[in-house]
């Protein structure tokens, strides 16, 4: 998709596509996510999207001026899905844990899209709502503004970094994933206690733990560090 700006008032198209659907931003985003899940980054072209939607590729420019604008919309959609059904409990630790796990799960639900979007800043409504919510949790939880901002930065980057890493593993072809898992037994499980005593001693635990994501435990470590940094209620 090449750069082409369409005036705001000209972005509506009420005539149905060849599939009988009315083209909309929502339909384009949902279709793009489906295509990315199937074909990766190659799916984000006006030609492929137009074909999937049953619309002329040029009609997409009524909604997104270029591929990057669509990519940011996909990123914001994943952030929005992480917030669906969530409401604050008033306990900062419980609320941050829920948001972190929701972000991670949302990106794992579409690993191909996660690989393309986890590092982007969208400035779109779902993202701004998430930033506002997280900062609100921290400020209401007694964290001074300067500390709240630094914790927000670390918290979000950790969630997105794990999301991207775990998504990369999920996006691998099945044979590659199985090969990576087999390395733990074929290589690490056969290392000698004489040369690798620590691996040999912990191998059963290590092999079992490496089958899942390290994010939930890393999140708990981070929450514990936040608690240690949080000023006492009496201000000391």
C-alpha cells in the first residue's frame, strides 16, 4: 500500500463488497489479522487484502493511508483485546498482574501479528486507554509520579518483550518447534555431571520448566520488586 491520504469525510463506503459485506475499518482489521495469521507479513498488501475483502484495493485507502497505518491499527487491536472484560479491583498488584497476563495472552493468540506489532507505539485509542489505566493503578497504589513512570516503562516493555519472544516461538513451523524442544533431551539431558554439574543436577526441572513461558514468573518477580520500591503508607 502506497501513501495516499483520503479526506476524513470521504472514508465511508456503504456499497457492499463482492462478498456482500459493507467495507469498514473493523472488517479490514479483522480480515488483515486473519490473513497475517495465515501468511505473515506478506498478507499486508492492498492487493491481497482487496482480494480477501472482495473490494477494489484502492478502497482501502479510504480507511488507512498506507500499510504502516494498518499495521498500527492491528497493534492497537491486540492491545484492545487484552482489555476486553477487564475492570480494576483497586488492588494495584492484582490489577497489574491481570493486565500483564492479558497483554501476553492477547499477543499469543495471533503470534504472526505479534511479531509485526509488539514493538510499535500506536497512539490509538486502545493504547492510550491502557497507558492511562496502568499509570492510574500505580498512582492510586501509592507510587510517586516519577517512580510510577519508570515502573510503567519497565512493566510494559517486559510484557511486550516476552510476548514477542513467545510469539516468535509459536510462529515457528511445527517441525522447528519440535526440534527446539528435542534439544533439551538430545543435548542437555546427555551432558556429563563432570563437565556440566549444574545442568545435570537440575535437568529434569529445567527441561520441564522450559516447555512453558517464563513470563508469569518474571511478572511475579517484577511485582515483588515494585512492592519493595513502593513508599510505606506512612510516608517513611
